[in-house]
C-alpha cells in the first residue's frame, strides 16, 4: 500500500520533467537541423562537381582531331574554370580518352558546419562523366581529314539501316558506315557470329547488338548526313533534285527482255527495255558507256560471266533493279575519271523499284569498283568467300543495307590507284561539334 501511494505521487509530481525532456531532445534536434544544412550544402557541391565533369568531358570530345595531351589539357582547363571560387577541397579530375569516348572521374571534399560535432568534418563527393564525339579521331596532323563514308543508308525511318546476321562479315577499315535512320535499331546485328569492322559507325538513332558485333562500337545520336548526290534528297520535302543530269533515255530499245544463255556475247551501251538476264555459262562483256536498264531486272545468275570497264548501269522505271549472283566471274568497273558520270558504277532513279531490294550475292571471282547509288532501294548482300576483296574502291549509298550469309564483303575508300573519280562523301563536318554525354 505504501509503494502504491509512492508511485502515484511520483506520477503526479511533474516539476522539472519538462526541462529534463527538453534538455534530452535539444541535441538531436540541433543535429537533425544542422545535418540537413550540411547535406544540402553537399548536394549543391555535388551538382557543381558533376557539372564541371560533364563540361570537361564535352570539351575534350569536341576536339576530335587534336592530340590526346591537348584534349586532356582542355578538359582540365574547363574543369578548373567551372569550379573557380567553389568551396570544394581536394578536387582531382582524371581524364581518360579512347578514340571518340572521353571519361572524366573527379572527387572532392566539402567542409561541414554541424556534423563536425560527431567528428564528420568533411563529406566526400565524386562525379563521373562520359562524352562521345560523332566519330573517332582523324589524322591529328590533317584538320581536313574527316574520314570517308563508303556505306550510307539514307532512309530516316528504316529499322535496319545497317543490319548484319549469320556468319557474315563486313569489312571496310578505310571508311565509315553511316545511317540516317532515327530508330532504335538503326544499326543492328542478329547472332553472335556476324561481324562488321570499319573505320567507324555512326547512326542518327540507336544500335542494337548484344555480342559486340561492330568494331568500333557505333556512335549514336549523330547528325543527319545529306544525300551526297542530291540537293534535295529522296527523303526530304520537295522534288528530288540530283546533282548530276540524268542520262537521256533513247527512244529506241537496244533490246527487249534480253535473255542470254550459254555462249559469248558483247553488248553495246544503250537502252535495254525489260532488262537483261544472263544464265549460267553466258559470258558477257560490256563495252564502255552507259547501260540503261529500263523497267526490268539486270539478272546475273550463278555461273555466268560479266565484265566491263568504264561502264555505268542506270536503272529507270518502276521495275528496274538488279540481282547479281557470283559463282562465275563478275568484274565490273565504273566510269573513269574524266568520263561522264566519272566514279559511278550504278545509279537508280528514286522511282525505280522504290522500297524494294536489289541483291548482290558473292561467290567465285567477284570484283566491283565504283559507287552504287540507289537511294530508295535496299541493297541486300550475301554470299560465300572473300567477296570483293580485291577492289580498289567501292562504296554504296542506298535506302538501307541488309548483310547476311557466310562470306566477307569488302568496301573500300579510294586508294589512289583506281582510275575512277573518288565520289565517296566526307563524314559530316558538323559531327565535330556533335559531342554529347552518354551513359
């Protein structure tokens, strides 16, 4: 009974309790408020540090033609300028450059005001930034050496701007692959065996390749490349306007639906209405000049033989296209320098087989030299062996490209020994300023 009364009295006596409770709470409250201030200051400093790292990476990425040490120095200069007057301590950026990719890692410390009570006198901060330029460094000693494009896909909506699959290998170490496709699969690969090795790859959109199929890795978010052979391209608003004058279509056909079987033949330039078909064991030589494939198919079947130097194929009419299959001998060289259409091997009017395919299938002895320009047709490439490996100069500008099969297909920048005019376009100069932050 006495204890019960004593406890009741203790509960009812509140003198001094509030002061004790307040004294016990004031320290954590101050710590909570103070730490909020310190962490808020740290977050602001972290933002400043990240901004400096981003700016430094972009500054180095823009200088694609400069020596590595110059790019590193520029990154450090920009980084320091961005943090001039800041309260960060121990700032130490590390700049790493690999071709067109620049990485900046930075760390710093910021002093605390309240957290020092619990011996946290500084907070550690870090930042990571990676930037990428539109293409890898060209010759550092030649500011005009932007690189050449030998594989240019023009269709902005294609889901297969540059596609590879199977055991196919695409080789063009002296020039670039480029696509204007703005889709998520602008450059893509299916399977682990398909490979493409070039001077570089650039896509307006993105690329999808799970197995490191492309070497080097494609750049994304690139600028749109203008059609090099049109002032108004087939995918632009307005009437298509080529930079060249289209060949005059003769009123009279040299032949109609020409079908050549086993035997040896020589063809003259002119208009071939309904196309030309070469069956197995047909051996055909094209004399120098312009061959107009009018509303039909140039069909070179496996085991046939087709050769010609200083020639150009012009595809005109809704059904005009080509299927060239190796297995025999294919040896075609485009127009020589100084000739009309110098440098071209084939041109297709945009209305020729629009949104359809032309096919190249390697095998046997296969060599094509010059530029194929088929702006609204897909070019599908397949075959076995080393296809076009001996070419001195070969490039393709088309709607898009689909590579498959088991062979290696070669494209090549002009090596200076070809008799043909070099028509390959430069990498877009605006790509020099197209540096961007990447994940």
